[in-house]
C-alpha cells in the first residue's frame, strides 16, 4: 500500500497522471495532488506521502524549490518533466528517478517497481536529493558528482576521480583513483547512457574509460591507464579510439 502525491501546476497533467495511476498502479492506494509548492508543503506534512511525483518546471516556485524547502525527507521523489537535458543529467547523476512528459503508462509502472525495489536496501533519500540540488546548481555539467549506490553505501565522486568502468554481468566495477574500486548494481550500459556527453569512451562491450586517465595506446590495441591497468580496445573500435585520442596522448 503506497501513498502518492502529484505536484504539478497544470490540472490536465494532474488529471492524466491520476488516471494512469488508477488504471496501472494498484499498489498506490491513496493519492493527493497540489498545483504549487505553496500548496504542496503543508499537504506533505499532513498526508505524509511515500512518493511525490514532482513537476520540475512550475511558475513562481519550481520542483527544485520544494526540495530545498521541505523539512522532513521521509518520501521518495519521481520527477516529471518535459525534455530538459541538463536537469535529466543532474537527476541521473544523483541516482534519482524521472518520467518524461507525456508520461507513458509502461514507464510509470517501471518507476513504481523501481521504488518498491529500492525499499529493500533504502539508500538515504535525503542525501541523494541534496547531491541532486548541488548538481543542478552547477553552471557546468562537468562539475556534477556521480552518486554510486549499493546495498550498504552511497558514495559521491567527481568525474575526474573515475579511471574506468568494467562490466561484470549485471554489475559494474568502477575503478577510482587511489586504487579504490566500487561495485555498482547498475549495468555498464546504464553508466554509458548516464555519462554520455562527458567524453567517456566505450572502447569495448565490457569497458568504458575516462580519456583523461589514458597514458598510452599501443599497436596491439591496448590502453594503459593511469593506475597501470590495461584495457583491451575492441577491433571495430580501434579507428574511432585513435581518432578520439589524437593529441591527447
């Protein structure tokens, strides 16, 4: 039994999302809505939702303003937004969830299932949200910090701390400076999507590397990284990598 709350300035959006929830999300048994941050804040206190489906772009005060104002962080947020690349990057870097408008019922169901799965290990929501606020406040997305989560830990790293990422079935080993390794439950494909536009190179189906940490690239198609580890470049990627690294090493 899940209590959900919709915060959106457009009544048509509230009505559509309400209908989708009633049709496709039977685990949500109680639902309230608000059309502004001012209206939402007291309702959060009295209703105590488990999930807030929060529109990012609202007049007067945005969804971000709600997150910086709310006192008790005892709920999860699923952002709802029209396409906004910068905001979506900040959301994904902070290990949070979002739905693109117009909202699709399949994606809505998946988001609710992810919320239920998250309850098993329950990373500290407030910490994730505060990292998100820090990210969205950055003028440059290169300064975002990436939230890494597993069953017992949340770690925040800047991109320059990441040397490379290596696939291990449905997990990813993230190799950091100072010989640190973090094992994430996200797949390498997910990290490839999150880091798209941040100059990371997919050099192999199992490897994603930070070009800033490449020391050399030899004739056999092997990269030598700053931690002295080696990474194989896939045959079909060799020409692309040679081009990408021109002038870098």
